[in-house]
């Protein structure tokens, strides 16, 4: 299976995402924002960072870059797409997911190992989890406050489009403690925390077993691989 | 060259942490007559050629679709900058 990782000007975590893809057992394919070519990939990751310097709004310019017309078409045709942090912001700006992300309510950048509850384990990127499972992956953002109008919030809550919720603390003022969303079809998932930073023992969050041993993020990538194998 | 101005503000009901930080600084400076600050954006679009109704409509469209995000912001005003050129 080939999973593409798009690099935009200002992407930071594209290499980490590629490494996570390889650790999960798939081939990582570097995609470039200025191309109109998805190079035959089976799934796409929009990585974290500060694409286009966060100018205009976080993710706004990247959402209108050349590769995104292909990503949007592929997503609408059912291809799995995962947006991490800035990638989540890009998905929202591209209208593949509802709502918006604004500056953290407390005004500060936050970086912590964040506990999350899996709310939807039926998406392309979460099928290896169980509903209610608690996982820990790193979170690092200044503009991660999820907002949406009341009517849409009611709809996405009612239709199971909340994929992840923050546990212990709400780190950025997100409505309903929402950390991540899925689209109605379940192929497009976006979240502020970084699963690619919790895929390798020695480099992940601390766990009760050992320091930096957390690899809960790996399940995002193995989920999409197993999903592809099941369909093959 | 004629210039069209687009003004965008965060939605009134949303917290504006940047504005709040500035308001905090004003308070610390003793400027107590100012109770709140909200920070928005002003875009200046330089137009190559005359500003027709169609160009203004295009700017309005751009303001709604790209320069603002209707989930978090409102387009306050789109107008031709006086003295910077005249409508055709």
C-alpha cells in the first residue's frame, strides 16, 4: 500500500509522517503541494506545520494549492485522507470537514502528551481502536480551538462525526472538548494532536510501563493499511 | 492604481485572544477608558485597470470565499479606496 504525505511550504512533520507510514508497514510517497499528481497513492496524509507561514488563516492558502484539487477529488471519491494539526486546519479550510480552528482560548502555544478518548472507531483511520478507548499522543499547537455553529455542532455530535475528544483538560478551548473529526463517509479524518509522534518506542509519550514508550499513534496508520487489505 | 479595500473581523460572539491580550496591556498602561479591543484584518487589492461593478463583485466574492472564513469571521466592508482611483 502506498500512502502519500503532502509537503507544503512550511510543513514541519512531513518526514515524521512518512516515517510513521513506513513503521506501520506501508510505502511512504512524498507528494508536493505544487503538483497535480497523486502518484497512484492509496491514501493521503496532510502533515503538521505552518504551511505558508499561517498567512491569511491557518491552512487557508494550502487548502487552495494545486495538489489540493486532486486531494479534494480523491477524498470525495472515498480515498482515506488524514489531516494532522495544520493538516486538520487545511481540511477544514478545504471544506472537507466542518467548522474552524482559532487561536487557543488562553492565548498560549501548548505542547503536552494529551489523553484522548476515541469516539468513532468506524473510520478509515480509527478502525483499529475501540469506541471509548483512551489513548495518549502529543499535542502541540497555538491555534487548535475548534469552533462551529450550534446547528452544525448538533449535527456532527448526533451523526458520530466527533472522532476524538480531549480527556483530563481541554487544552485550547475546543467546543465539546473536540480533538478530531471525521466526515460522514468516514474516509476523511482530522485532528489537532500528532499520532505520527507516537509510533516508535523511545520517542513517544511516557506510559505507566516506561518513559517515552507510547505508540498509540501507530494504530491510525495500521488501521488504514488493514482497511485497504480487507478491500483488496 | 485603484485599490479595493476588504475589511474582515472575527465574529463578535467569538473570543479574540489577541484582542484580549492588547486590552490587557491597555489596562496595565492605565488606559481605562478603553474597555475592549478586537483585532481584524484589512486587505488592499490593487486593481489593474478600471474598477467596474464586475470587479467590485469579484472582490466581494473573493472576500467571502477566500479572504474570510465564514465559520470564524465576518466581511465587514468591501469598498473602493477614495482618491486611489475612480470607478469606470
